C-alpha cells in the first residue's frame, strides 16, 4: 500500500559530522526538508548551549531588520519581493552581514535624528510666523476694549504705547485711561482641542483679570514627532502684574502650549517676520536634501530586505539545530528520523556538503533501533486538506491505517447529503474553481489573511463538496427549493373522475405511468401536500443506510491494523464480535429497509409495516400474525421469527464474547508462562549455569519471567485488563446505537436546508414572480439583491459551515472510533520552507 494508506517507513539514524562541515550539512538538510533532528541536549539549559552567542547575534540582526521594516512602513516605501530563496550564508559571511546592518542602522538613525530636528525647527518657524501675523490684530482689539466711552476707537489704537524691546516671551504695553498703568501679554500656540479648557482655567485661576484672544491657523501643520497633521491656534493672553504673568506661564506649560517671543513695536515684528521667512527657506532646502538621502538609503534596504530576512532566519535555524547535536571532540553526533526511502538521498547530500566545505572525511550515517517512530504521510496540494482534517483529530500511530484516503470521498459525500441543492452547489463550485484555477495569483493574498488562508488551504475539499452537492441536489431534484421536470413526470393529476382527487391512485393507469422517474425524485412531489412526509421518510432511511455502511467500513478497516501489528487476539476477541454485533442488529435493519422498498410498492393496497416498531418488537419477541390491523406485529416473510431470534442471540453472545474472551485468554496465558518459569527454576542444577539459565536469572541471580519483556514488561493485572475491556465493550455496544442515531443529522440538516431555501424563495423572490408586466421585472430587479445576499449569508455560509462541522463530527467520532487510535507522533522535519512560512505568519 502507498504511504497515504499507511505512513512511510521511518528509521532513527545516527550521523557523525565533522566540525568544519556540520554547518554546511545541516544547511543542506534544511533545504531538503526530510530530516527531523532529535534533541540530544534536552537536559542542558538553552543559555548554556554551544552556539548561544551565534543565536544572540542572529537575534540582534533580526532586531535591526525589524527596525528597517518599521522605517520603510513609516515612509511608505514598498518592500521588493522577488521570490528569491537564497542559500544560508556561510559562517564567515555572517560578520559581513552584521557590519552592513550596523552601518545602515547608524546611517539611517543619524538621518532620522537630523530630519526630526529639522522638521521640529520648521514647525516652530511656521508657528512663530503665524504668531507674528496675528499679534497686531490682538493688540488692536485689546486697545479697543480698554478704551472709555469718551475716547473714540481711532484714538484708542494710537493711545497704545509699547515700551521697549521684548525679551523672552510676550511683552509690555501701557494704556492711557485717565491715568497710566502697565499691561503685559504672552503669545503662543496651542492645540485646538485644548483651547476650551485652557481659557476656562485661565479665567478661574486669574479671577477674571486676564484678557484672552485666539485665532485659528489655517495652514496645515505636521507634528514632527508623529508625522501627523495637527490643528493649532494662536493665542495671546493680556494681564497686569508679574504674579499673574507667572501664573499664566505655568498654566501654558500644563497645557503643553508653545510660547514664542513677540517684539514690542511693529517694525521689530516685521523685521523678525522677514528673518523667519529666510530661515524657513534655508531650512526647507536642507530638509529636502536630507529626505532625498534618507529615501536613497531606504530604497537600497527595500530592495534587499526580503533576502536579508531569509538569510538571517536560515542562519538562526541552523544554529538552533546545531545546539541539538552532541559534541564529541571535533565531531558532532546527530540523531534524526528519516524516511527509509530517502536514506540514499540524505547520504548523497551529506557527502556533497562535506566535500564542498573541505571536510577531510565524509559524514557517516547508520540506522539505530528505536521503539517510538513518528508518523509521516506524503501529501500533495489535493490530499493535504483531507490529511489535515484527520490530523486535527489525532495523528495516526506509526503504520496505523490512515482514514484520509477514505475521507476524500466520504467527507464531501456526507456533506452533500445535508447540503443537497444543485443551485447552491453551483455557486460553491464557481468559488472553488476560482481558487483552484488562480491559486498562484491568490496565494500571497491568502497568506496575509488567517481566515482566508484556511479556506484557501481547503480549496480542493470545497471543490469536491460542491460537486457532490450538485449531484445530491439533482437526486433530490432540488434547485433553490424548486424542481426540474427534465424527463417528464410519471404522475398525471389532470385525469378527472367526477371531481378533483385529493390523493392520486397509483393503480390508475391514467394517473401513474407505472415506472419511476428516470433520475432522482419525481418533480410532482414539489406540488404535493405531503411532500415533507415523503422526503422525511426517504431521507431518514438513507441516512441510517449511509451511517451503518460507514461504521461497517470502519470496523472492517480494523482487520488491517490487527493483521499488520500481528494481534490475533484482538482480531478474534474484538473484531469478530464487533462485526457480528453490528451486522446482527443494524445490518439487519438495513436489510429490512431494502426489503420494505422491494416488497411493498405503491400499487400494494396492504399497509406497509413500520420498521422502527417492528425493530422494537424484535427485541421484545412480540409477534402476532392474527392481528391484521397492526402491520408492525406481522411477519414479512417466512422464517422471519426464527431469523430474528437468532440475530438477537448472536448480538447477545457477541457482547459477552467481547467482554470476557480477551481478559480470560490473557489471564490463562499469563498463568501458563508463570508455571513454565517455576518449572525451569526447579530443574536448574545449583552447580552449573546454562545459557537458558542466563535468560531466566539476572546478573544478581534475580528471577526474570519471559513475560517481563515487551508488552508484559509491567506485569499482568487481570482486574485492570477486565475493566479496560468492559469499558471498550460498553462503549462499542452503546456507541452503535448512539452513532446510528447520530447519522440522522444527515436527514435533519437536509430538511433544515430545504425548508430555509423554500422560505427564502417564498418570502423574497416569489413576490416578484407573482407580478405581471414591467412591474414584475422592476420588482425582480429590486428583490434579487437581498435574495442573493441572504442566500450567500444564510444558506451558503451559515448552513454550509453547519453541514461541514456535522460532517467533521461524523468522521471524527462515528467513523474513526471504530478502528483509529490517533495516538501517534507527528513527523516534523527540519525544513526551511516551513520555518519561513511560520515567520511570515
């Protein structure tokens, strides 16, 4: 059998590597991706391993690369991805990489600091320019408000006399109001969102003895720290006295307002404004050149960052792997699991790497015994999704039968039984074909979105589910809750015999053609009043048929496990009673379903017996052919009573057989081995010791039973074995009943899907088809969009996900529990491809 049915043959190998070629060999094995290394230093702390310094250097380079990536995103420079896969650099090249990253980091950091300082100065000059522009307006307004009624507005402006040049921030002025007094002011810039609280606090803190004016800056300002646009206001606060001045300054500091010096005379302010403009132009030139230099450095980094990341990740992974090897002098010893079929490939890669790295001797590889081997199934892009579904339940034990190849058919088929609608299947098929045909183009987009990456990984599973859904929808003759009359219905409701009939008589040749619809369900059931009763009865029965068939397949697959692992006792004491129990009860029920379909046709006026009641009567041994009115109590065929008596007896004997046989046989074998040991000890000659004695007596003369090795290494406990077998028996017998009932979810989900589809059609789209003329066309145009959205959201996404989860349950529990342990160890090879993919995630 291929590796999909059973896992690949694996072996534990020991590899001797020379120190000068170890790095190169591990690098080549990482590119090959079929070797899983075993940690031989698991008892050594991670910080005490040999290559911890090299790993720290790699982490420092990763930090520098992350810094480069942040700067590229900040400046909106796109990282160039050429899809290259460079080899891991040699250890001597690691020094060059470190020097280059350090040089680029220093250069970029210096440019960022310089540009940050220039932008800060530029922002300050812009703010100062706006402060100077609004100062005259504020001073004029303050003079107007302080003038008395005897002084006109024109005189008030001229009465303001600014005294001396301003030093620091703000300035002083004197106002003539029948007397002369000293008035000071402070000017600055504040964030617009803080101006309300700022003015209120000034008013209350200064007891209303300040006069505040502010104006909005219309020019866009850029915050030099965040590079984001900010909205600010120019403000000016007028006060009297040094005490208020200090109080105002503290409040400005608390609100992070920026204060600027403002000269006392108009000429000085105009002269300062000209100087600010000149400095802004010079600063803009320097800033432009610095930004160009920064972008040149960033473009150089962007062209190489993708490759640099790959190189550093590979170097770090190699040193992590080298830390798992055992050092013996100038050599390293590695233990690793390798598929047996790849042994020659690994040997060839090791020899080539040793030669290229200048090793004096080739690497030595040889197999060593190992009890616990990992499980490895080769997959491709088609089978990967199915194998992933099975592995999510549990990884198969080494060489255990793999359910994945059977799930390739059973999973999408059981899904389609619940999702059976050919119209919805076509929509799903279009989506799946889009992902399959354009998988290369959308792979990168899928990797960036976790949810879509899951859907993209199961594209072939969705493709099969869509195909089977179309097939099941054609069998149900269901397309958006409507039926197709392709071959012509075999029923005719137009035959009139006095009045319109409420029930069509299948014996009337005018009503029924005498032969079934060629494919699927007859479309006449779409118009019948008892459509749900008919479809429910049909779908319940096929759900049970499919369920028992899948469970029987699971029990039969157990034969391959028992024979491969040479477990004749499990074959005799588990498989045989399990298959007999299942077939004697549920296999017989399936036979009754097909018998009823064959024996009781629509033309037969006699009542068809109820299988469920008859099945219950089978275990109650209740039969009464004299009561012709109760169909379920009647026998269907000659010999039915003794047959059912025999099947119930077989089921009972099978349960007892499964419960007692294995513990009793193991107990008998243990006692026989124990007696054999005692007889051998009694026959020993005290003066001589033979080869047989050495197998029984230990080095210290202790008795060693032959059953103390292998499976019986821990001794035999009859009570433990019996309890374990009792749990297994009860679980299987009750599980057969519950699991068979669990398959009725196929009918329940199918009924729900069909009813939801019918409700959606009648409540949304039917209103448009019920109108005539252009009104119907207009209404159809209006309601089609909500109909399509609800169909995709409810019937495709919600119902599809529900059917998928129920199918998952049927495979994990009802099917796998019959033969699958799922207690294996996954094969996780050292593979650069997987390491890079996980790093991207």
